[in-house]
């Protein structure tokens, strides 16, 4: 999902699936709390194996909730609040107006 593309129903579902997992939600909250987080810091803070973090980061990236920057052998994650804000707007439209 690019920053300028409209969020589709499929993307909304991917975001909801991504944040429905407790480990992914915890990782996303940790990333969102700082401007950028290195994978090594995320592994250390979350007490989750590096392979598990990598697995969950792929889902968050596909859902458009994070950006990944590679520097040498290290990965750095950044939260994308625009995807979450749009989803919240769409969810706010559900129900009586």
C-alpha cells in the first residue's frame, strides 16, 4: 500500500487481521511509541525470538502499518499512522449516523 493510494476493503481487512494478533499488536505499539526502532531493540524489549519478530513484521508491513529500512545487516521499523488513521475513519462510519 503506497502512501497516496486509497485504502481498499482488502487492505482494511489486512490491517484488522494484522492487529488482531496479540504479539503483532504489542510489537506495533512498541514501534509506534518511538520515531524508529531497530529490530534488535524490538527483540530485546519484546522478549520474542528474532525469527518470530521477522515473521510478524512481514504481516505488519504487508498491511501497510510499518515501513522497513535496511541499514547494513540491520532492519529499522517505523510506524505509518496514516494507515491506522484511515482505518479508524472507516470504522467510525459503521453504525447509525
